[in-house]
């Protein structure tokens, strides 16, 4: 077993931990790991990530369901409508240059992370943990599904915010429900990619087993962490990964410039948050 494979498998455990704990982030980690560590072509990495994340999410969802953190009607309807969009996105994504896909992937991660970190006003009063309206779920499912298949993301980094910020579900329930959606849409997106991409199933299988191990541990931790901390932690995690992917895909000087700018922005944000009582970063978004 080569050092590269060992490192890939160790990092795969983190993929599962992210899915089980945050209900997303699996593909955000899987795609960069398979691309930059395992050395796969971006399209192969995206297709492989859909399989890994789909299987791992399905296993992790079982643990969440046993603890009452899955809204089945919302999850199944969201997932079913998202599958159509994911299949179409997978067909289109297999014909778009890999660099373009990765940059689009990074930009969406950054935008989503900011919404999660800031939250929304009166969030607590709107949290109900009931089933969401069908038409709203269908519309959001189609849009998120298309993005899922297009950029190879299982969708958690979009589904969790949609359920928590727009739908009003608490973070633990949004996390559990998102895993059902992610599993369904990942397999649909994979079907689209497999029309043009061939995978190394031995590597994919090993990564999947390692990710499942991490997901079981993550699911057990999810119900023990305060909701606000979980939401902000999810946002910070997605932001860091988004900036990393963007710097990797941009040409040399541009990548360094983005990285330096991001580091300066992060330092300024940290100073504002901890040293300025009325820091605007603390203010939640308007409802």
C-alpha cells in the first residue's frame, strides 16, 4: 500500500466525519482529495465523489433516523425532485472543462458559507422541525439537484442551508434530513457521469469504506453539539475549503493573490469578531 493511498484513506475518514456531523461537506472534501492527493482527473474525481458520498450518506442517515433527526416526507420529496436535476447536471457536467467545474464549485461554496456563518434574524422563532410545504420543497429540490449533478457535490452544502435558513428546521434535523437527500441525488448524478467516465472501483470502494467509518462517529456527535456552533462551524469549514479549491485552480500568480487576499480577509474578520463589540459580522441576515 503506497503512502498516497494511505493518506487518501485517512482523509476519507474525515469525509465521513463531515457528513455524519454536518450533513454535508462530503464532496467538498472528496473532490479535492481525489484530485490533489489521489491524482484523479477532475471529472473522475467528481464522479467518484458522488458514489462515495451517496453510500456514506445513506449509512449515516440511518443513525440520524434512529435519533429522530430525519423528516422523511421532506427528505424524500426533496431528493426525488433533486434526482431529475442531478441527472441532467451530471450529463452537462461531463461535457464541461474540469477547471471550469472546479472554479464554479469553489465560488458556490464561498457564497453558501457566508450565509451559514451569519444566519438569519429571528431564526429561533421560525424553527419548527415540521415537514415543509411540498411546492417549496420541489422547487428547492430541482435547483439544488441541478447543481449537485453539475459540480459533483452531494448537495449538503446547499441542502442544509436550504432546510435550516429557508425551511426553518433546526440544524440537527436539517443535517439528518439532508443525508437522505444527498444519497438520492448523488446516485442520480453518478448515473449521468457514468455515461462518459470510467472509475477505478477498487480505489472508490476503499475510500467509501473509510468514509463510512467516519460517518458513524460523526452521526453520534451531531446531537451533542449546540445548534449555533454547528451552523457556524459548518460555514467556516465550507469557506476554508472553497478558498483552497479556488487557489488551486487559478493560474500561479492569480492563485497566490487570491490566497493572500483570503488570508488577509480572514485575519481582519477575526479581529473584527473578537475585538470590536459592534462588528457587522455579528449581525444576522434579514429574514
